[in-house]
C-alpha cells in the first residue's frame, strides 16, 4: 500500500482518471453502436446521420488520449466503407 503522500494522491488521481476515461470510451462505443445498428437495419439515412456524430467523437477520444490515432482512423474507415456499401 502507498505510504507517501505523493503515492496516496497518485492512487486517488488514477482512480478518478480511470473513471473519466471509461466514460469517454463508453460514449464512443455508444455512437459506434448507433451506426452499426443502422447498418444492420439497412437504414442508410440513419447510418449517415450517425456517422456525422461518430467522427468528432473518435477525434475527441484521440485528442484526450483515450484512443490511439490509428485505432480511431481504422474504426472510422471501416464504418465509412460499410455505410458506402449500403447504396
């Protein structure tokens, strides 16, 4: 267990940051699922509308350090390709 004030503070901070980052990842996953459900239903209009919300969320995840840049790029690319394939 931590026995210095710095280590105790670091533990408190790490738990708080883990909670915040978990919420951010969950938010991104929610937006991605909206696109995936629209794709599964074959609803192109809903999928395109959801894509406009996914892109800034992925970019925000990258800027906040929650996602790696290449991971976000790969997710967006695959979703975009799937939406384009609907037509």
